[in-house]
């Protein structure tokens, strides 16, 4: 009896690898033998029975862990505080199940994930909306937000998506995809993850550039800043004190106004206060506003995509204005910012010496996705 127990223990220890402490992450790898139960692996990683009970009750998919078979594999990852980060369950005859834990709740990803060598991929086919279809495919809200943040520089999610469009995500066991590819009827956009020497990760095109632009400071040539951003200013026409949530660039009437970065026309109108005004959306978080225009550029309409430095109108004095100037606003997630002080993100590039390896990896990912 004791020999049998010792043999089982020896076999169990053979498949328990020592935790890797590089970068502070601890990985425990297990391979299931006859008679094994998942709770043994869970406890061997230093995790509690209370947490196991919480995980098993969190989702019906967790019940799959009660029926494991010889040859199945587990990878349990702990964070820097030696707390559970994720469990990757790879059955012999089924797709892998990734269970992630943020310290409060568990999330699951399995549907449509197909292992291919060291990579796996998820395909989201648009039927209703990205949020709805991504959830159906088992993609969490944090990844969906990341997709929107990146692709919004090229895609208007409210108008451009069509039924049948696809988003293909490539994974290598991490919480975030190493590649995101949009395949639409008219265009394909592929983005690949790159981590710099400061351990900062961003998504880049195959050419090694992020989709976002670097904003120019002023959207027009100006003589001076006639009024800065302030919470209290005496309004020249209303004769009252009120906040001035923009920057006024004094310039002759008719001076061209250009887009400081690529974007999409969100709104074009004539209002009593702003006069002729244009709202330009950049990515998912940024909106710029151009007011008191004398006239709009030709062909300007809501939903139109605008390139950086493209003409959008001309300086004027329409609305509540005492003289020709451009009233310019920057809003981030709806909050007004001071254009003279705000530091906006710049376009990033993969370093030249890293490009060969970056593009080699990108080609491999695309090949795997294409074969899948």
C-alpha cells in the first residue's frame, strides 16, 4: 500500500515543474495521470480550498474540471503576490479552456479557440454588434475595449461594420491577444503586439507603426492666442463670467483650418453660440471641436473620414463672437482639456533593429490564421 502511494506521489511530482520567477510570474505545469483530480494540482500551487470552491461555483464550464483524463494538461499561473492569475486547461481531445481571475471574479474563454502549434485563435463573426458577438465568442470586455481603442482610428464602429465581417484574434496563452485582424468587405487591418525595452506593449501594423496619429498643436495658422482655457472668463458678448473650455486662435477671416490628426466627422452644424462648428472624432477617446467658422470645407458631412492636415473649414466670426478667430476644443472621454497643457499620445514605431524579427513573427501569425 505504501509503495503504491509513494509511486503515485513520485509520478505526481515528476509532472510538477518548479515555478518560474522571471518577471515575477509563477507557472505550475501539470500532466494528468490515472487517479489524479484537479484539486490536487490546485492545492499544489499553494491555493486555498475556499478559492477552489468559489471558482467551481462561478460558471458551469468549471464543472469540466471534475472530469479530467490521463494526458490532459494544466498550467496554473500566479501573480507577483502569489495569488491566482489564471488556469489554462488543455484536454487531449478538446479545445483549451482559459480561466482568468482578477481577484474578484472569474472569466472564461474557450468557444471557437483552436490550438495550432504554440498559437491559438478566436474568430468573431459580426452578426449583431462587436460587443454582442465578442461575448458570444467568449471574449472579455477588457479585450473588446482594447480592440475598439485601436481599430477606431480606421473603423467607425457605429457605421462601418457589416454582417459577416470578422475579427480574428491570435493568442499564445496570455490574457491579451498577440495579434488582432479585422477582415471586412472592403479592407483588412492587421495589428501585432510589440513590447519595447520599457516593457510597454502596443499594437502595430506590419510596417511597424501604430494606427493613431501624432496631433499637431494648432489646427490653423494664427497670429496669437486671444483667449486661453480657463474656468472663469468674462464673456465679451454675454457680459457675464463663465468658463472658457477651449483655446481661441486669433487669425484673419478665411484662414484655412486643418485636421490636427486623422479622424471621422462626428457632427457638422450651425449653432447659436458656436456658429458654424465641426466635431471631429479621433479613435475611441478623443474629440476635437472647431467653432465660429466662416464656412465649411466642400464635401464635409457626418461620418466622413478625414486625413491629418485635410481642410475642414475656414476661420470666421459666426455665432457669439466679437471678431475672427478659431475656438478650438479637445475633449478626452467627454472631458474638456487645455490644448496648451495636455500631452496627447504620439504615434509609435517599432525600432528599426527589431523590425526583422517583428515582421517574421507577424508573417507566421498571418500564415497560421490563414491556414485556420
